[in-house]
């Protein structure tokens, strides 16, 4: 630590495990980062350039995919730079900024999925009220809350961590996540309390709401006609797959930082890489392949009709009374 400049430098100690393969890993990670940016951005572009996709459900999907782009950009540039550096160091302030961005964006995933679940609930269970309830204002409020609430929660923990006294300067991870807590001599009560509050507000409550909402949807769908059941399956299944993917992320993060399980370093590296690789790539493929209207526009973008690859467009089963933005 340089006391004259009041700058604390940290070392990421995991690179010693993979130093012999760092150039190969750089190429793989760089390729995957470009793939994450392209796949997510392509679907966001399709949603914002086609008027028939200007509906609440697709707006929430675009927000979730934009989240994946920002989430990845928080991690990958620094990660790629470290692969090519002789020493993997960062300042404590830069580490806390990455911590703040990582958990703000990661913490908005379940609130966004909860907003999607509510949208599907209104569309399937209250179709005649859909246009009145899911207005442009309602959608805007959901989006602001999904991003603002996690930012406020994480900001408190980041500011409290900035004031903490450090007893260790080696981060046990590939980037600055909850591992920053292990650097502190003693975790403050404020961080512990807000950690529990964040877990409740950003994970448990949205998860319970999503499960409860989809349970009602499936009960109503089961009691309805075949067309309603088909519509519910087509629109809800992708959201449930993404929910499972997001849940894996939160379970891993909590098990490492809160429960503080003593995983071997190599296991930590593999598990963390799975999170930063798998989750941002999973969302665009699920929504690009499983959402019929997005898939149709994606095929038109990738293959022109004259190539003979496209089938006739499949009519969309729209949400009753849905609003076009």
C-alpha cells in the first residue's frame, strides 16, 4: 500500500494456476466476449428496430440482454488485460467500482425477470385489462426500479467497504466480487446487515414472486383451452430457463462469500469462469431460439429470403389487448 498517494494496490492471486495457458485462454475469452457482445446486441437491435416487438415483454427482454452486455463489459476488459500482463494488480478503488457495477447489474436480473413474470400474468390471467395495466409508464417504472434499487443496495456496501481496514491484499478470485470481503480485517455490521437486506430484496423476494406468479399462470392455463396452454408454454418457458440460469449464479456467489465454503483454488476458477461465460451467452440463445417473433426476425437478418432458407412467417399469438409502443 502506497500511503503517500493513499492508493491501495491489490494482487489477483489466481493467475499463477493458469500462467502456462494464459495466451490460449486470452484467445478463448476474447472470442467469447465478442460473441457475447454480438449475440446480445443483435437481439436488442431487432427489438428496437421492429415495431411489432415494441411490447412490454420484448422491452424487458431487451433490458435483460443489455444488462448482459454491460455485465460482461464490467469483467472482460480487465480480465483480458490481466491475461497479457506479467503482474495482475488493481487498485482498491477500481476493485470496489467493479464490485459495484458487477452486483448492480447482477442484482437487477431477478427484478427484471419478476417484471416479465408479472407481464405474462396480466397477459394470460387478465387479458382484458392488459392494455390498461401494462402501459408505457408501468414498463418504465419497472425498468427504473429494477436498476435503481440494486444500485442503492450495493452502493451502501461499496462505500462501507471503502472505509474498511484491510489485512490482506491478495484477491482470491478472477475479479472483484464478494471476495473483497475476505480482504477486510473485520467485516462491519453495516455490510453484514445490508448484505442480508440485499439478499432478501434482490434475490429471495423476486424469486418467491416469480414462482408464485408462474404457479398461478400454469393453474389458469391448465384450466383453459389448448391455445392458451400453448401460448403460456411458448412465452413462459424461456423466462423460466433464464431464471434457472440466474439462480445458479446467485447460489454460487452466496456459497462462496456468505457461507465461505473452502473450495480449492482451481475449483473456484472453474466455477467463476462458468458464471462469466455461460450466463451472458445463455440469455440471447434462449430468447433468440425460443421466442417465435424474435426468431423469425433473426432468420430474416441472417439469411435473405432468396437463399431459400426461410419458411413462410408464423403468425404471432399476441397478448390480448397488448399495446404497441
